[in-house]
C-alpha cells in the first residue's frame, strides 16, 4: 500500500514538473514572438519616411530644409526615451512598458499618415519614434529576464529583426507610394506596431501583475554609479564613438535620396539605396561584435571604418552616379562602429551596474548629440547650394568618432576610471 502511494506521488510530481516545463517553454515562445515582432517595429518609421520626404513635402507644403528636422526627430526621441524609460519601467514594469511602446508606435504611424499639416506630421512622427525609442531601451532587459541562458542567440536574432525592419520599408516605400499614394506607404507600418502589441497583451494576462514585482533583468539602482560615470574617459569616449556614428548614419538616412536625386537618380533608386545602406548594416551588426571581442584593443578596426566613411563621402561628393552602389556599400560598412560600441559597453565594464550606467550614458549623450546631424547637414546644403560643406561636417564627425574610439577601445574598465 505504501509503495503504491509512493509511486502515485512520484507520478504526480513528474506530471507537475512536466506541466511546469511545458508552461515555461510555451511562455518563453510567446515572449520570443513579442520580442521579435517588437524588434521589427523599432526603425520602420525612419526608413519608410526618408525616401518619400520630398514627395510628402510637395503635397503638404514644407521646404527642403524641413527634411533635416524630420531627420533629427529619431535621435531626439531616442535620447529622450533613454531618460524616460527607466521611470516608466519602475511604474509599469517591463512588459507593460513594451506594450505601451508598441501602441505609441502604431498610433503615431497611423495618425501621421492622415495629417495634412507639417506640425501634425512632426508631432505624430515624434509619438511613433518615442514608442520605438522606448522599445530600444526596454527590449534588452526583457531578453535578459526571459532568456538568461540564450543571451547571445536571442540578441543576434533581435539585431537581425531590427535591421530587417530598417531595410524593407526603405525598399518598398517608393513603389507602394507610386501605386497607392504616400499615405498608404507610410501608414501601413502602423499595422505592424499594433500586431506587435498583441503578444505583450497575452504575456501580461499570463503573468497577472507579476511583471511589476519581478525585477529580473533590471539594472541595480544607485545614484552613485550614475554620477561617477560622467568622470570616466571610457564613458566619454564611448559616447563620442556612439554619438558620431549615429549622427552620420541618421544624416545619411535623411539625405541620401536627395543627394542621388540631384545627381540624376530616380526617387525609386534613392529609396533602394537607403535600403541597401541598411542591408549592409545588417552584415556589420552580425559580424562586428564577434570581431571586436577578438581584439584586446580594436581601435585598428575603427580606423578601417573611418577610411570606409571617407572613401564613400568622396565618391558621393565627386562622382555620385559613377558607381552609386559601390559608394553605398562602402558607406554601409562604415557604421560597423555602432554594434562595436554596443559590444564594448559590456567588454569595458566589470559589473551589471557599471554596464547599465555606461549604456545609459552612452546612448543618452550619443543620441542627444546625433540630433544635430540631419539638421546641420540640411542647413549647410541650403546655405551653400552644394554638398561639399555637409560632407565636410560629416568628415569632422568621423574624426571625433576616432578620438572617442581611441579612449573607448583601450583595454581598461569603466569602474577603474570613474573615480
């Protein structure tokens, strides 16, 4: 009788354990779906707009200089989101914050497609990009919470989805606009934002409020660590490297179609080249972290990236249509310094608190500085009527990038330098 009861209990325990394992797997698959769909959303509002900027301006009535303002909004909202997201996470939890981000992105993209004025277009573009900026910040700790045993794999998948969400809108923006109008072309991506919200709703239902109490994956708080990061040359170097890469990248996203159209290319070709620029960035995003991890001091890699930048600038300035695909491919390899900087955040810190402090400082300062890129590029073009001054400005940015990377790449730790 005792043996029978013991066997029954053992079977019940095994069944319960199997049920818990199945629930965990199913729950993680749901979260993985939510993360992948959210990652696809994080850049669509940027690259769906830039190939159509002049077409939309001709319809709504804004000048070419305003294109630079639109190019500035992504980095401005990403910088602001870096400051606001920790507050939202403390009040709402990670999952509710992710849901809020996707709803903001979807709503902003939908409403901006229906506006008829420049101010409204700017406001709702900012709303969409604010949601995407929040997603930028909140998804990495979600990966850490749910997939601590699969960080590298899930992070690579996440980066790949972000790049696909950058490439595809740029490639199809002009063809869709020519077939159905620019409002459909920029508005259809709202569906992706709302679709990405659905799995987060299901995740929240399954967790039943535990998302706020659960602090797994969140950086440890401490004003002392945040204050000290400002004193470190590693942090300032990282901010310079990250910020100048972002400044250059977003200036190119905003103005590459205009550069090529003034050289005689069609609007469709300009959109395709924006897509190619982003596609080459996918290769860099997947390969650069592995490469930088193999170097004790990866500064020579940064020098190579700077050489690629200068070569592409010269080609687009002197003979843009002689080999536009070549120039854009070379240009797309230059921002390999972006995933390098993200990788160095972990390689140059000893503790999770140091990593969180360095990440916040790097992205907050970097994106804030990068806001000036598209706007200054456009102002210089308007003032001079040519592209020499804008490309000279980007060349100076690359030199600052090199100076920052010199500090960021040295084999030393943030915690050893922030006192």
